[in-house]
C-alpha cells in the first residue's frame, strides 16, 4: 500500500503501463515516500557521467535531504514520476512549479522546471520520451502551461528528447547552459510524434512475439497428447527456424532431451543456458504465476498463455487474469491470452506455428486476428480448402501472420493493427472481434491502416450488448448501429459472417481495387448471368446487361469475351459465370484462359475479376493456383460457388475503393472567429465548482457532484418544436436516452444544466436557442406572447409529456390573445394543472424539417456526434448517423447524407430543399464544443428546424461532469482492465 506524500491524496489515475521503443513494457507511477530505498538503489546504478548531466557537477550519492526532497511531493506544485521494471526504478522525472524569477511558487503560477534521469542501461529505449508525455499531462491537469529545462550542451540525448517532442519551443544559451522553454498545449506535431512513437513501440512489441529466435514450451508433457506437447509438435512440424525447448517440472532430473522430437528438455526455465524470446505457457492456471516469475527473471520477451481458468470462469478468474497481466508487465513482457489458441508466422525466415492448429498455413498476404480459437481454426481450415497456393507461391488465401488472442487481456486487435500497418508481408487485414475494448483508438488505428491496406471485420455478440465473459473491457453503452457507423467512418469493411470475411479478404488480396461500381457479366449460362445481375442491383452496383456465351462456349470464347470486357471503358470490374459444359474442355483449360485474359496488359488500369461457378470445384482450385504449378507472376482469380457471395465481396471492394479515394483528401475542422473557448471554459469551471464556491487547488474543475450552479430542470430548453410545419411532438428535453436509432445516453454523474446555463454555453459557440418563456397562468402566457411577438406556440415541459405528440400537448400558430387563452384552457382542462405541465410560450419558427443533433460521451469511445430526423425516423426506424468527434466538414456533410431519410432534406417529392449548409455548420460547432471541453458529457438539440434559409434550435439540454483522467489524445498508455 503506497503512502500519500504530504497532505494531497495519491493520484492513482496517473499510474500507467507503457510500451517502450524496443517493444518491452514499463510502469509509470508517482513517486511516494515509500520509494526512498528504490531511489537510492536506482541512483547508485547511474553512471557518473549521467549524474553530472543531471546536477551539472560531480554528485556521487544522494544525501538524506535529497532523498527526502525527491520522494516527498504535494502532487500539485511538486511532482515526481518513475518508470519501473520489476520492482526497480529505471528512470525518474520531476517538475517544480516556479514563478517568473525561477523561484518555487504555487498556483496561479503556470510554469515549472522539469528534470530527468535515466539509468544508462535503459537509455535509447524511449523511456524519457514516455515520461515527458506523462509529466506534461500531469502538469496540464495541475494548471501548468509551460515547462523550462536547463541542459548541458554535451547532453545531446536529453536535448533531443525535448526538441523531438513536437511542442512549441524557445531555446537560449547562457552561462554555458542550454535553456529550453516549451508550451505544454498539445500541437498537431506533438500529437503526430506521440502517435508515431506509439505505433513503432506497439508494432515492435508484437514483432517480438511473432518472430522469436527461440521458444520454450512450458508444460510439454512426456507422453504424446496434451496441449503443451501438441504445440511443441506443431512447432517442429512447421519447420520453425529458431531453437525450441521443452520445459516441465515433472521431467526426471536426468532427462536432457524429449523424444522422439529430440528437443532439449528442462525441469525449469532457469536451467536453460541461453536466452528465450517467447514462452508458450500450457500449465494449470494456479501454476502460471510461478511460470511468469521464472520467465521474467530469465528475460523472456513475451508469453502466449494457452491456459484456461481466467475471466471466462467468473469473478475469481477475472482477478487472476488481472494479476497475470500486472505480473507480466512488471517484467516488461507482453501477453497473448490467456485462454489463447496461439500464434502463427509463415515467413520463410520464421515458420512459427506456436498454436493448436495442426498445420502451418501456406504463406500469403492475409493477416488474421481472432478473439475465438474455434473461429480461428475454422477460418484457417476454410482458407486452406479454398486453395492456398503451392509452397513456392503465395496462395490466393494464404496467411502471413495469425493471432488468436483468447481473452485478449493484454495484446489486442489494436496492437495487431499497429503491427500490420507497415508489415510488408501483409496486404489485407482480417479480424473476428467479439468486443472492442477501446473503440476510439481502434477506429483511429483502423482509419490509418485502411488508408494503405483493407481492414475487414466481422463482429460477434452484436445484439447481446455485452462482451463474452472472458473479455474484461471498459463498460460501454455503444449500440451496434453506432459501432457500424464509427467503423464505416474509419474505412473499415464490416461484414456479417465469417464466410463473408473470407470471401472479401480473398478478393482484396488477389485483385486490384475497382475504379467504380460498373460491372460486366459474362458466362455460359443466361440464368446464372441474370442471378448475378440481380445480386449487383441488390448491392447498389451498376451492372451492364449480361453477355451470354451459350453453353457451347469453349475456353477461348471465355478468353476473348473477358479480354473485350476488360478493355471496355464502360466497366470497372468483371464477373465471369460458369456452369459445367457439354463437350470437350477442362477446368484447367478454362482457368488458364481466364488467367491469361485477366493478366494481359490493357490500355487502362487493371480491373478486378471474380468467377462464379456452379459445381466446378476443379475450376476454383485451378484459378487459385493449386494443381499443376503455374508460371511465376500468374494472376490468381478468386472463385465463388454462389453469385451473391462474389457480388457481395466485389461490392465491399467498390465501397472501400470509394472511401480510399475520399480519404486521400481529408476534411478539416474549420475555425470560427466568433467561438469564445476561454469564456466557455470559465463558465464550465463555475458550473462544476462546489456550491460554496471554493475552487480547489488548481487541480481542475470542481467535484462535479451537481451541487453547483445550474442544477435545475431546463425550463423551455428542450421542450419540443414550435413550427408551423411541425407535428406538435416534444422530443427535445431529454438527456439523450437510448433509442432504437442507436443513440446512447449522456446521463450519469455530473450537473444537468438549466435552460439559461445551456443557452449561454451554446451561445459561446455561436449556437442560439429560440427563447421560451414560462407561462404559469394565462395572463403570464399573454405577457410572454406579447414580448416574443405573435404567432406563438404553447407547450408543456413536464417530462411525462415529452415525446408524446399523440396526446396533443403542443398548440401551434396561436396568432392572438384570444387563441392563446383558449389553447391554455384546453391544455389545462385536458392534461392537468399548470404547475404539473410546466407550460411555456415560444415564438414560431419558419417551416422546415425537424431534426435532432446530439453529442454524448461514451466511457470507451469518447465523444460521439449523432444526427437524424426528429420523431419516428430516428426513434421508430433507427435512422440515425454517428461520427467520432471532432468531425470535419467532410464528416458533417456525410452524416447528413448517410441517413435513409436524407431525401427529405434535399427536396423530396417536389418540396423545397432546406439549408443543409447551415445544418452542417451547426454540427461542426457542436462538435467543437464537446471536443474543446471534455466536461461536456452530453448535448442535446431537439428539435432543430431546418428551413429553406437558416435553422432554428427550439430545444437544448446539456450535462457537465469532470473530465476523464485520460483520453485517446494522450499520454500513450496500455489499457488497464
């Protein structure tokens, strides 16, 4: 149990595990009074040169006063962090708040002096860079905006740490010392630097698991069978190019080799006299901690834990799983599993099959990640059956690397995306996911990867709303519809089944991307051609009339027809259909003819070709390259036993190619001169402060306990539309609760703002809400109408009447005092007393289309912006679009156009188009608001009436809460479940 220093509580949320440049891991945490001996031991291992660079003079040892100073912090004005491997410090960093004269200070001083010390043996691993990211985040949280550092000119490594970080800097030289000053506000460059370092480190950590020089199988039994012995056999059968060791504490003392495999046998990992890079753990769960400790002491770089009995088995197993990850990371090791199926790397220089798969797949260009062993083995077997080319040629369905992560307590799909992003042996990424622990990071990484190679995903557990038992992930409220929108926005190809995953992956790995949706169809069956034509229309492709070659067609007829189709400027892809023919001819001859035509040079860019065959399995094998070995460079053609499967795969390729083209010119987040970010931040700090007005110690905004200003209900805000063309329903005053449209709630701890506070915050960002005045009695209603100007609307704000247009609770176009008094009497007679209804009067807005704009914070995904048409389209039909904040101008336009009811905005059935430009600007302003201020956990504008010219926001509500301790913007850290 760590002791707090001085009088401030220990900030647990500053603790983090990080991946270092070489792929190892370290823990970063605040230094406490309990760390005195660790600090002394750390300093003793630092070279005299490094000590000189730190203190600008010989400093052989720390005095008692030094130790006290460096271990006693208030976590506000004085903070120290340490990077730890095992139980030892490997680096430290600290800051001290200073004033303009460089003297110790307290808030509101916003500058601090920062200093590092890294153990020599760990220099060059990126430890200082990681510590700088974390100490900068801590400083920003404590109100510090600028760091100053004094460095000796000869200390080039530390100068490079500062200059490479990407912050805005100022450098000076005085009295033989380089003084660096830099702002801590993240910049585009600092964010890019951080993410590039994150990618390199996480990719390297995966590479160490997939390309080890030596492997120890811990738990390999003496008798055949069993998980450990099976993996050992698979390693050897695959031709693993490194060294293999069998480890089992039950081996006899005099046993040196395991037969008949002939591999070295050891009772303990400690008995191995050479380095071990990867350990495959196949022992009972209760023995795993001892094994992990042995691996850590021996310097093992990573673990594949096949053992079960973890989170999938209940609460006790969940605790055991957390302990496994903590223990492994404390030694700098990554973990695949537990409950994993294993890993495969088919590269010639590796040939690793550390899995339960009985054979090494043939090499190819597909990277495959699954969270299920059963799905993994099914996919490997299915791809193999489809024709995984000859040993000398990459097959059409061959695998580059495969990871089946089981409970994925540590290494996840995000890590594999980092690895495959620049892996030259992988052209297409296939993923079977049952849960996404960090959707925002996943979509960020997927977007970057999809810009250079396709990412195809099938997600299980879509409709249950919960992850499998073994997947310990942060709680998320994201519905499946929202996940689909976020994946599409990131360029991910989402398919529904494992079969479609393989179908799409095979086509993308073997064919060029289509330039458009126009599809030529040719074959020897008119009926099969028509089926293919219909399938194209279903997938929103643009098929040309099928060309029937008749059942008499020979292979040469296919070759000539395909050659003509590929040369035709009016088509972008070709589907060849074939049924068994009458007369001479063979599948091999037809395959050769199709391949010859497909790979012949043409006048334009290459076009994808897919083959649909009925009961000609030999054709599929021949097109894939099995059987007689084709000549080098032969183009392989994917074949499908059903037209619908081929066309679905082709349609996914068309959509992905279109996304790639659009992503090549990314949108931007526009700047608006009238946005008052500083004023909004000040308002939010006041609204989140405790009721007594005390603001804390510079540690951020208040407690968020809802006791401050603005805790009342939003009278008039979010009370429904008042439009001459509306339907009279009230949709707006809610808190963003879940609907069938895939919206998710923004409810939770924090402060629900009053109407006035909501409108003031929105006004800071150029969003005005049409005023609504309370009407507790008929006379007040008349005065309100006279103030606003007739015609007006009269409506209730009571929660039980919201969303209930069927109750007739909204009266519109009241043009006189008489009409208003009559409507008031009718509503109170029909619905209840005025004090129960909370009636308000609102000026009428121009006719238009009622829409809804929401932004809410999900614990795992961050801020998500949602848009749809108000009422039945979004609530009943689920017609809502979603996008991650911040949205760009391009994203905003796409959100509006992606809902099914979008034609209503663009002049459906002769109606006048509405002002979508104004709507896009509103989306962008709301996005900026929640992106600039993470305390804004929910914003709800409903209805937003979009007219021919301009729009009117008739209802608004908002909720504030203290910001999360970490976001995807940094500092980088590994998930802690």
